[in-house]
């Protein structure tokens, strides 16, 4: 049988009739959207929201936890000695390399006494807002696998990203902006998969602004505006295109790709009226710009990214990721590399926390800091550290995170968790829980089975969350 899915209307009357059928499909789609929203509300009903949104500060490459947030006196004491596998529970390896102590001084900060390296003097002032998790572990010794596990929960198949799941579970607050925005995302190590929607409806894919290696001041949202055609003309053109899209959709009954394209066309049109103003920093005071380190060569780029994250948070974007360039991968010269990279982000991150708190946004914004893995306590290439997924540190602040808490612990050398281990699946389950989402029930039917961010794994780490939600 020949398919006539792409057959053109014979005349104007046919076109109007088929377009009308398309408008009927629009109504059905709206009803379906309401149904899914109701289903989402039912899933969330038993879990009060602690946070309304997430800002993820991604340090691409893998910062050294034993040089930043997990001080190890024994590591310094045994500097230059051999690390035996039996010392850290690795029975099948006699030796794991030569230990290298940290060159940096650690101090306790705030009333909570959280240990933070001297490399973060500005962030240290927010110690009592931080929930530091020292017992993360994951799989993947290579960046590509580890990044995909961090961003999608899986590495062997294409899966939706965390932000896409959040968008799917919570929907959008601002109809003129995407629910998921990624600022300066990495192009390598998984690339678009790190903010993709995979099999979720296309509207849940992250909207990328720039790329990690492009200064954010020069980054734009591609094709956001058309200076040669008025908005009214664009609207007329879009109406014609959408009528054809709806006609085709009505003929084939259901196609999530076409439905996603229709939704994204409409969102892209509406973004023209909102996105340019949000991305402009012209309305920000000098005091605010200084707070983020904007104007200083060292902190300008990441400061701009963090300020944009605050602006998008204000506008109701659900999931915002901010990424450094691929500059934390210190296989050599970890000392100078850590000094340089920490100086780029310390003041902007502290500025973000200060600004969010001053505007009343920190209580319902969960800020997450971390990377795909940490670094080895052993030396590589004379003065560097290798990839280390076996144990590392991340921290949270605001949005339901228990402030002033250090959770979990690694062994004397920072090699592996020995207290309250937190797998990447556990972190994802906990993040969703803070947003009022049950990771076991936030599912999507695809290829004959129900998929979820945490696959068949993951436990919510209740101890790192406040006992009572801070938001309605």
C-alpha cells in the first residue's frame, strides 16, 4: 500500500479541512498535556518540594578532591611512599602507585567547621550553607563514560539527560523560555548527549548557549532573531508551517518528533521576546557585576555564566547547567593547575550564592557543584594526578540541602568511601527527590519498557536533605 502521508491538499478547501483536523489534534494534544501534568502532580503528591529548580556547576575534567574538600593528613605524612592495594580494600592489586600529598593548606570554616582548601577563600565564607558529600563513587575511568554517567545515568546507550528528566517531570514555569538551559556545555565526551532528550519528547532537550571553549560574552542562541522580517510576518509564516505540521500529524495520528517540532517552533518564536533581555547584563548594577568578578580577566567568563544562571533561575527555568572548559584534567602539574582553575570559579560561585540568598532564591534553588570524578591520591607524570571514579567529593547548597553538613568519608588516602557511600544513581535519586519527584515513578515508556534516570538502581540519601521542605 502506498503511503500518502506527504500528499499535498488538492485545493484550498482541502487544505482548510485538513488544517481544521490539525487544530483538533492541537486540542487533543492540550488535553494530553493536561493529563500528563496531572499524572506528574500525582507522582509528586507524596513528596513535598524542597527546591523548585537546580543550578549545576560542572567542573569539566575532574578536580582533585584531596586538594580541595577532603584533607588527608595521612596522605601528606606518607608522601612518596607506595600505596598498597590492601591498604584501601583493593585485594587484587599489590601496589597502586606512589602517594603524593597535597601542597595546599586546609582550614575549618563557619560554625559548622567544614574543611575547605585555601584555594577557595571566597567560597569558604559560605561554609555554613554547604552540604559536602565526600563519599561519591561512580564507574568510568575515561571522561566520556564518566560524563555520560554524570549527565544521563548511563554510558552504554543513549539516555535522557538529568535536565531533560527534570523538565519532563516538572514542566515549564515560563512559557517563553525553555525549562532546561545549559550554558557553555562541553562539545566533547558525549557532547549533545549530556543535555539531550534521547527518547523523551523533543521539547525537553536542553537549550545550549555557546560552548565550553567559547567565551560566554561572545555566545549567542543561534537564529534567535531575524532582523529582516517583522514579528507579525514571522507569525504568519509560522502559522502556515504549523498548519501543515498539524495536518501531517493528524494523518499519521501520533509522532512525538513532529509534536516536539511543533512545540519547539512555538517556543522559539516566544523566546524572541524574552531571551535577549535575560542574556543581557546591561540591567545589572556595577555592584552585582563586581560580586561575580565580571570585568576581571581571571573571573569574567565564569562570572558571566553564573550571573546568567541567576537570571534564568529568576525567570523560572527548572534546570540550569554552567560548565567550565576542559581545564580540570590535571595529569601533570596538579598544583599550578588547581590554583589557576580554582581562582577562575571561586569568586563567581561565592557571588552566585550571595546573590541567590539576597534575592530570596537560594531557599528553593538547589546548587550542585562537582564533576565526573576526582583525582588519584597517587602521583602521575611526576606532579599530576590521574582520573579517579572510585571516590570523590561534590557539594550542594540551598534548595533542601542540609546546610553546614559534611556527609560520608573516604579512607586515609581519599581512595574510596568508607562511610555512607553515595553512588551517582543515589545522587540523581536525591536530586529528583529534592524537586518533589520520585525517581522510581518518574518513568517514560520506550521500546517496550519503562525507563527512568536511575535505571533499576538508586536510593535517596535523606540525611543530606532538610527534614522539612522549605518551599510549597
